[in-house]
């Protein structure tokens, strides 16, 4: 079993770190809000530290799952960051959904210290984290991936190496691009069904047996039909992710017209007060326009 630090105990990190304990790893945690770190220890045992540096000292692996590029830099770099305390041969695993640029930046900083690094964003949402069935998209050297994979299996049903450092983040961008289009299509379909006077439950029961089927349809259509949007990934975070993808697209010359349009739709959901609604709330925007 490994000695592990886990930095960031949000809706994803809290259960992910818990799964590591359940699989027998020795876990030390850090969170910016210390009360949450204490709550984690009360739930799972383990220890918490006041700084990322303290948490990372003497660990075989340091896992990070925070909000964005700046949060990531703040817990990894600098005198109080995790990297300053990591020993050569240890491995830094970043589960944050961030830019490919920051992944490369941290990868280079880690390499200069003799520390391994993989960027490893996850998909599966809060439910996937709680149930230990996340998908992990990884960029980095094969040796670092193979060393970290058995530990990540505590909360992952699938972990795949996609290429060099940054490839995990680029793959997560593809994931979010695809989700944006699927959710918008589902929202429009349900909106049309309601406008046409159809029974949404029966409609979805039929079409989910065919080519229209999707994870979003299976897991979100009922709450969407009922106008309930507190069951998944928040709009604010989705806009952050789509912004990263659109920025990368401008650099690599790809064209993402649907993604840009759905991002605009999410800005309208935010204007409705839906910043913390889940991403299926695209239907709320359409229902508002129907009056």
C-alpha cells in the first residue's frame, strides 16, 4: 500500500480520498478550508495538514483535485506548495480539470526536481466519485502512469494513458465538448415533447431504446422533466471547462461552433440565477423562453 497525500476535498476529492483509505492506503489530506479537512478525517480517519507542503512531505504519491489553473499553481508551486516537499522518485497526479498549458508547466517543474507527473482529469461526476467508478484520462510518461494506476483504481473503473503530458487535459476537453452537444440536444427534445403535449416519461422510455440513447438521457431526463437541477456538475464549472476548450481550439485551429453556442446558452442560465444548477439546466432556459 502507498503513502498518499490528497490536496483538495471538494465534491470530487472528498470521496476520492475516502476510497484511497478504504483500499488500505495511508492518506494525509489538505484543503484550503480546514474545517472540511477535519470533517474528512472525522469520516475516514487519516491526517490533515495546514499546508500542501506539509501534506506532501514523505509521500509516495501526491494527488491534486482543485478548481482551476490558478488554484493548481497555488497548491503545487512555491515555498508552501506540494512540489517543494516531494522527494525524487515520488509522483504528482493532477486530477484537476485545467488547461494543457498548466499541465506542461507543472510537468516541467516536477521533472526538474526528479518527480514524476501525470495530468489525469476525471469524468463521471460526483456520483462517479462517490461510487468509485470514475474514468481517468491521463497524459505523461508510461512509467509514471503504470506506477500510479494501481492507486487510482481505488476510485476509477477506467484509466488510460493518452499520450504525453497535457494529453489528459486535451482529452477532457473533448469529453466536455461532446457532453455540451448531447445535453443541448436532450434539452431541446424534452422541450419539444412538452410543447407538443407528449408524455415525457413514455417518450424517453421509447427513444432510449434506440439511437437517441445517452448517459445524459438515462441519468438526467427525469429531473429535467420535473424542473429540478441540483443533481450534477455545476454550470459555473462547465463554463470554466468550455472556456478552456474554446481557448485551446483558437490555438489549434479547430472549429467548435456548437460548443461556443452552448457556452453562450449556459451564460444565459447563469443570468437566470443558475450558476450552481447542474448542466442539464439548459432546459430551464428553453422553458423560460416558452413562457
